[in-house]
C-alpha cells in the first residue's frame, strides 16, 4: 500500500522535548511524496502521507475529524475500504466515516469493522477525550503495523525501518534460523528480525493508553460465525470483490499463465471492466527451460479473449542488486529480493500506457482446496454427516487423486481419532525440518510457540481436520504476498484474498470442493457455466525449479560470496562446508535442496540492505 506512517504515544514518565517530537518527523518526512499529515495531541504524535516512489492515485488517504457529545476522534484512513452490505459498486466504496460508525468500531474493538467492511486499509483513530489510540489493520493481513516499547513511549509504524532506526537494534538470531528452515513461510507475523520490535498479527487491533497497550483479536478464520455464514454463490462473491476494486481511470494488467485462477480472473475483468480502459496480460517465460514455459497456454487464452499479451523473457531470474534507498528496505527477508531488477522491468511494461493496477491470480488453490488439503476431508464429512453418503465421497477422492483406499481410510480414521480425543493434528501441519547445513545447536533449538505459530493456532483444534489444513493454507498464501508488495510502484490487488471471498471459502466444507473429475469446486464449475465458452484451461502448473536452478548457476559467484561469507556464516549459524556441498547438489539438479538455499540468499540480501 502506498501510505507510510509512524507515531508515538508518549510515556507519562517521559519529559517531552522538541527533540523527541521532531525525531520521527525528521526521519519519516523524506519518505513521503504528498499528503504529508502531522496529527499532534497532548499525548501523541503521528506523521503520515503517501509513500515516495509508488504510484499515488489508486489508494485513498483521508483525514478523520469527528466528534459527538461524548468525545472527539482524530486520525486517518489509508487504503481502500468497502461496505459489505451495499449492492451497487458506486456505494460500496467508503469515502467518509461518520462519528457513529467510528464509535461502533472503537467500542466493539474492531468487531463492527470486520463484520461490516472489507478492503486493503489501515484505520487509525485517536479518542481525544479518553486519551486512547486505536489502530486497525485490515484483518486479512495486507497492511503492516510494527510497535515497540521505549522509555519515551510506545512507537508504532507501517514500516520496520521507521522504528529500527530510532531504537537500539537487537538482532534475533532465532528469527533468521526459522527463516532458513521450512517453517519460515508460516512464521507468525508477530515476529521481526529485531527482538525489541513486534508486528501486530493480522486479525488483531492495538489499543494504546496510559503507558499500556492492548492487542485484541477482531477477526479469526476459525470463528464459527465465519465458517457457517455462506449465503451467496461463489461467482457472485468473486464478481462483487472485483467490481468494487475496479477504478475506471486505471488500466489493468495481470500475469497470465493459462491456468484456472489467472484465466478466470482475466475473463471476469473483461466482463466487468469498462471497455474504454486497457486490459493487458503479461507472461513470464524462460525459453531455455521448457518445463517453466507457459507461454503457449497463455497465448491461447489471450487470443480467444482478444487480450493483448506481453512477454517478459526471464533470461536471468535472479538480479541480486542492492537497494540504495534506505526508505525502501524490506521489513523481512523475502524471495522477491532475488529478482528486484526483474520486478522493476515488469512494472515498466505495465506503466507504459499510464496509471495501472496489477491484479494477481494468486490464492485460488489456497482458497478452494487444491492438492493435499482434501486428503482428510472424509473425516470432515463423517463429523457432519456420519456414514450417510460417505462411500460416494471416498470413491471420488480415491479416483481424483489416485490414492489407495487403504491409505484414505487410515489417514482419515487417524484424523478422527485425534479430533475426538482433543489431541488435534494442528502440530502435524507445520513442517519444522531444518537444513542439514545449519550447525547442530540450531537443529535442537526450542522455539517460542507464540512467536512462530499463527495467533489462531490453538483454535484449529475446533476445526475439522481438512478445514484446519485449509485455514493454514490460506494464512500461508497471504503471508507470501504481504512482505514485498507495499514497496512496488504498481498497486497489487489480490481478489482471491479479499475478505468476502475468504469468508465464503471458509464457509464451504472441504468435501464439497471436489468430485471424481475436478478440484476447486464450486469456483471452476460456476466459471464454466457462466461464461459458457470452449476455452480449455491449463490443467497442470509449470515447473519453476528448472528456471530457479539455472538462476543459481548464472549467479554462482555472487551466491557463494553471499552465502559463504555473509551474515549467517559470520554469526556461526551454518556449516559452510556442508552448505557448499548442498549448493553444488542444486547445481547438479537436486531440487529438493533448492528452497532452503533460496531462503538463505534472501536472508543475506536482506542483511546486506540493512548494513548488518
């Protein structure tokens, strides 16, 4: 999101000087391009504005000043907020918050907000009479909020660097170790690379008052109200979230692979978007690695819809450039650090015809139960229906995934046994395997469960077995997107992770997401029935490991320098001899070692940008 903010709630014990007041303003001001706003009260100070270097016009930013007989509110809304209950696109967008709405939001500690609104946003409200600050990031997790306790007061910001540059940086070695292991993708957003700074988990708000702060949950994917609230068709919800987020004066771009999600999104955009605004598709291809090439499928889909398709030849998937902008430092290590130059070049293609919004098809497989999410769905079916009709679902599952009947029965009986005993399988859902090149003492490291698991992790025991896997899959999908996107010049929309569609998917029993022929039902079925075209979608995903492996080979000299002489090696986290052997294994084609190496490269690039 293109808004940056930072602030402080002063400690009652601190003596507020001009130096303290100006510290955050002087630090953040150079990163703001327009709409610079400073909100000062006797107990707090906040600076906010549009982020420099990002396209400015898609997301809203407006100041909140409202009062009634009880109190006065001051703050801002950054991003785009939509009303769940309205039916027309023109009335869905929220451009003003009345004082009675603000009061309901703060009195319910965000519950009213999550039940009646959705979007990509962050809402900050200061209750001037009661000397409180309420900060509500969107519950799905697009927006970030970092906080730290200091002698001067409680600091908070949209960006990690805004806090890290104001306090002593205490590096968390445990954080880097977890990033290097396979658990890194499921890290709870509470953790950051600095032990003195935390990130607010999505689905929670923060309330600051009188030297204290309260973290309160206001949205939970395991909430039974969500899981039982399906009242619309899948395609109707899909069209609703797309229509609400279309901005008529912006062109549309998306990556087109020829698969179900990107193709369905392209068809929906063409159906819903005014024809006077350009819709273009982009396909990444590597002509030297045929397993990664999806250009033929993408071309077939684009031609059938009359959409212009641009190709970006990814001849070198990695561009290990160092960031020269201190205001564009990533909050956390992320694999997109490996291809920043490619992202810049792709954005140049998107922006050549003016203001553009990038629509991502990422998330459909997470939402609608692709792959092993359905393996334990027979247990879910038994919990709801017992043995009535269960034979049919078992036959469908075995036929669809070619799984032996004995294996299906064994896995689902074990899942039911754990579910009814209360010894739920959520701990089995996270793979805590660590790379062999980590030193032995880090293999046996005991992690703080509260720091690693999602905030709703214990609630998974109340979910049927397959539903628990789906919830974690959605959480992982959102986590994959949020770290890097806020620094991109082109705004990125994830319609599959829009709150109404996520809630629809959570309300759908996993055993209804497949039959013996297809997965991701009812989404695929409703798309086919609505558009009634003869377009054949790509049935299998392109294999990216060959392209990523070639990137290792092309950049091997710099990768060796980063990994063998970088921060982790200097901190004696890893065995460089074994690591070198594993890098050579990847070069030789052993791709099961690839992702841990990519995690290490992203950690080292992050450390280099931060000067560690």
